[in-house]
């Protein structure tokens, strides 16, 4: 457990442990929710598809590519719940595979248009 008040900074550090030195870590999606089983209904996106969604997000540089660290301000809704949960989906990649998910960064999803041929 990590205790924090609403609108206070939370610091997150994820570390990939293992003997393989050529792996790296990438934070793809991080979401805060009061429900550990539902990260969509009442939720606050910090990162989504590699894109920063929270204006209070700040990343911290690490020379070790197996470490991802950042901070963000706790969403104001956390004061209404006894517990909230942070779920992060991480990608592990070969650090020299420049076409891997870790090097793609922010992936913006285009909205699909509908036309008569789609019906």
C-alpha cells in the first residue's frame, strides 16, 4: 500500500529484474481506478498506448533502460474511496530492436469512419 492524499504527487518506479542485460522496459498504459477489476468505468488515464494523458505526468530519466520512473498528481476522485489502484501495462523489448513496441512511443488511434460500404 502507498498512502497519498488527493492532488499530491505519486512517484512510480518499475524495474525489470533478470540476467539479460539487453532488455528494456516501456510503460504502455497506466490507469488509476477505485476498482481493482474495472479500469474503465471510473478511471483516470495517466498513459494510454504510450501517450501521456495526464497533464501532471513527469518522467524521470534513468540510464538503465530496465527502469521506468515517473510521477503524477493523484486524481481528485481518490478522496471518495478507501482504496484506489494503479494498473500499468508494460512492454519488455530487446533494447536493440528499434522496431519493437518500446521504440514506437505514443501510438495515436485514428477514429474509424463509417460509410455505406461498412454496413
